[in-house]
C-alpha cells in the first residue's frame, strides 16, 4: 500500500503487488518512481502513468515496476477525485451501475486435503454457509488433487448449493491443457459458469486449446501486465472473460485502456480482486463504469454484466482497514460514491501490520 500526499495536504491511497514480497515494490516506489513524482501537477494521472512507463520501458515492462506504477496510479486517481469532489467512476467513464453483484470466493482445501471424506464433508458445509449468507454466486478452488477427486469436490458443492446458485472454479494455473480439458468436462456437467486460469499464464496456445475444446467460458489475466499483454491474449483468442487486477496490470489508467481493448474484441471484463479494502474500492470504481458487454437493456451477471470478487477468508487488511467496511446487500456490494476511491483508511489499523523500512 502507498500513500501519496500533495503540497496542499490532500492524500490518496493505492495498492500494488498482490502475489510476491512487498520489498521490491516498496523499493521501486521509494527510490525510482517517487523522485519523478515530486513537484508534478497532481491533476493528470493518465499523463503521469505514460511518463513513468516511458521512463521504465527498457527494464520494467512487466512485474515489479508495473505493480509499483499500479499503486501510484490508484493513489493519484484517489487524490484527483478528492480535488474535484467526485468518485473515480465519474471521472473515468461514468456509472453504469451503483451496485455490483458479488461472488463469494471460498471452498479452499485446508491443511488436511488428503483426507477426502473429511474434506467433502467440510466442503459441503462451507458451501451452504455462502448460500445462507445471501450470495448468488460462489467460486471454489480446484487443482491440488487428482482430477477424479476434484470432480467429486465439484459435485459435492453443486449438490450443497443447488442448481440455482452460480458456480465458478479457479485452478490458479494448476493444469496442462490436456488436464484442464479433462477436468473441464466435469465442470460442464455441473453447470460451472467460468473456468479461471486453467493453465499457466505464459501458455497462450494452451489457453486457446482449452477454450476451443470446452463450452464453459474461460477466464484469466490476473497475472498479466498492461494493455500490451492483454492485446496478446485477445489476439490469441485465449479468453472469454478478462480479469485484469488493478493492483497488478497498471492501475486505473491502464485498466481503462485494457477495458476498451476487451470491448473491441467482444470480451467481458471482470477485474480480479485480491488484497486490502483499497483494492476492493478501486475494483468497484472500475466495475461501475463497464457497459454491458454486449449491450442489452436487461444485463445478466456473468453473461454480459460484470460481478465483483468478495473473498470470504479472514483478511484484516480488507475487513478492518476501512473505517466503513463493504457489506453484502441482496447479494450485491454498493459502489462508494464519496470523492476518489470513496473510502477512508484507518491508519491505526495499518500501523499494526506495517513492517519497519530497512535502511
């Protein structure tokens, strides 16, 4: 997480680097990007992004530098919204929706996932809690067990939640293309509505083979960077659903360009969300601006209407960091309408988890 403060005392918050250690991103911001930001006009977040990318293009097209730029960009948009007294969604395209249908992310494996009988019992009970909590959509994990056993897990969850609750699966790139196609047959039998990250992110041909072989929509892109990486995915016909993570792909400025590309290729964009309440707020601001894809007067979630990930595992930086946390209302989450990201950070909570900066 990064805090940017202006000479006038306005501050904005951003987040970057979801998957690796925080030290590289922190060092990049402090020692490389920050000196280029000091003294800049705060009112041009998109122009700042292009300047930083042009500066770092020769050595930072992917990875740490883009994650660092993501954090800075989100913070600059937060400040810009506060300057103008408007939520970010208003500034980057306008509201298509004020609430977003949420899906619960849960049904992980646990430490004793080799005990199949106990695993299936716990899995059914957990899945039922999400339905009882008001979620209409649930995403579960697959990929750590043999395909036959994971197929049993999918069947148990489907039976527990019934046929009316939307079911998604996330493999976290656990399979080869042939393995993904095999497990994909089981997903189709149980009405799964997307198959996320079936193969490793570098395997464009594998993505295409899986997509060609299955009827289930293929989702991916949380580990992809910038419009250039997503253009490669779209040209390769790899995805039905693009999942740029705003804290990874380049922030709100670059997300807007990725979203425009996705619409040009007829691909629905549903941002990946994993991190703190800052990441959740940024994703909701972005999702609010996505038109139904393709357009319809009665958009349907997952069909042509975006949804938002609402992970249900404990995370104090998501659940406790914001002074007013996000809540589920009729299966949806409300988009903040206060200026900028629309949320207030509890710096007292943040201080509990802060790591001293190395000299």
